[in-house]
């Protein structure tokens, strides 16, 4: 396997990963109160944006089998509050050293292989080399069941001298179920 960092993806590769993205995130539609993914249009737009870093893994048959992406241009992430990150991490913000992790997609044939580790290590090397912050959001399912923040932290610690996980915000959703009037 080999990993490349293309500035742009071909239309067919972007479309293929868009389908994989939709399949991967669709189960969260009923597990999380808020939308957990980009729309197809947003996804393709993000991948086409020059400020989005992309890591593309090719298998031994030269087929794209995994993709990871992040950006230090917070304007490309529709739900991010830029003033929040600017106020919370002013020095990093000023240096454009806040990378928002957009996703990690692995073709089903390669899930459970070393691809996830290989990709996350590359992402964490980039963040660490820039003395930067890797920010992302996770629904409760991805935190409690999939343990994504721990996974990211484990790989970050493999390749970086210092790693400090900070949970910077929590949003909770409530529903009052009511029936009839008094």
C-alpha cells in the first residue's frame, strides 16, 4: 500500500469516496440528534477545496481504498464557530495551526486492516510537525461506543512528543414528550 497527499482528487475518486462517506455516516442519522456529516455537495466541495489536506491510500492493485482529510481553513467547515476557536486558541488561530479533522474513510474490504493506523499516523504527524491542534466533533455514539477520540489520541501519542486531549465543548439535546392538557 502507498499513501499520497494529492492537492486534488479526480472526479471519479471523489464520487467513490462520497458514496463511501454517505454509507459510513448514514447509521448516525438515527443515533445522533444533530447532523453528523456533510451533505454530498458539501463533501465534494470540501474535497475540491485547495486548503483541505487529503491523504489517499492505494492498495497493492493501485486502487484507492482509504481517504482522510482535514483543513486549517475553518471557513470550509459549515458548523464550526470560528470565533470560538479564535478566542479559545488565539496563538494557534493566528498561525493557522488549528486543523479540523473532516473524516477517515476506509473501503469495507480494508476495514480492520492497518489502514486506519497508517492514515491517522500521517495526519497526526502533520499536526505535530506544525505544533498545531487537531480539532473534531463526535456524537455520543462515536465517543462512547466507537471511542474515536481515544483512537485519535493513541495514534497521536505514537508519533508526537506531547499530546493533551481537551474536551472543548458539549452540546446536549432534550425532548419533552407531552400528552394532553390539564
